[in-house]
């Protein structure tokens, strides 16, 4: 049963992280819409000028892939806690988010380097931003797990 908690935790955390990225995109006018970038790269629909695809199917595929990865990482968090690595607390959630962000940054870097036609975006800014937004992911995923698991210790520990 506990395994299924990864679904709402992954969905909530991915939604929070995505909302934060969209807010940053709006405020900074930089391309940071992860689902659109991911969808463009998966479908290989980078536009001739290097911009992202606006096709609805690209956005759908990007969102599905992004949320599935979020659920996968929520499962990883749960597996770590079940292996007695850390606790379901805010500090451990932020620590997992930081580690997760570094992993995500490296994965995206190699995805861009290996892709035959990646979109043209400010890659350094995007990669560094990914570390910060994964702190949001880690916090929200952990808090969601905390609410579902109801451990006998405080979240703010």
C-alpha cells in the first residue's frame, strides 16, 4: 500500500516544481518550461530556428514524461526511507531534493549534449535552476509522504 503513496507524492511534487518553473519563466522571460523542452526533445521537434515546438502533442508527451519521472523519483525517495536512509522530514526532503537536483542537472546536460538537434535555450541558467526547483520537489514530495504515512515524529525536524 505504501508504494502507491509515491503516485500522489510524485504528482504533487512535480506539479509544484513545474508551477515554480513556469513562474520563473514568466518573471525572467527565459525558457524554463520543462515539459515543453522535454516534449520537444523527445519528439525531436526542435524548430529550424532552434525554438521549442508549440504542438499540443509535444506538450502532452512532455508533461506525461515529466510526471512519470516525478513518480519514479518519489518511489526512489520511499525506497531510501525504507532502507533507513533519513526520515520523512523537511530537512531530509530538502537534502533529497538537492541530490535529486544535481542528478537531474547531469541528466539534462547529457541529454542536451547527446541530442541530435537540441533546442537553443540558456543551458547554464536552466541547469542551475533545476537544482533549485528540485528542492521544491523534495520538500513537497516529502510533505505529501508525511501526510500519508503519518509517522510519529514532527515534519519540521
